[in-house]
């Protein structure tokens, strides 16, 4: 089973081509979570919105 490298949301924004995450070489990469900090921020914001709506 091959593990896919995620798309970088910061560098890919506004580009016609999606750019893969540089992982450990990126300042926004959270090694302990194995994902980009932008995804973590977005996920937490979504949970906060859902909590306020409920």
C-alpha cells in the first residue's frame, strides 16, 4: 500500500498545478501530526463553527 504525499495548500493556492507538500522541509509541516499546520487550523476552525451552531 503506497502512502500518498498530500498537496500543499499554501503553495498550490492560485496555481494551475497542485504542488505536493515538502513535509519535513516545510516550516508549516507538523511532524508529530504528519500534516500541514494549515489543515490543522482549518479543522479546528470547522469544529469551532460546528460547536457554535449547535
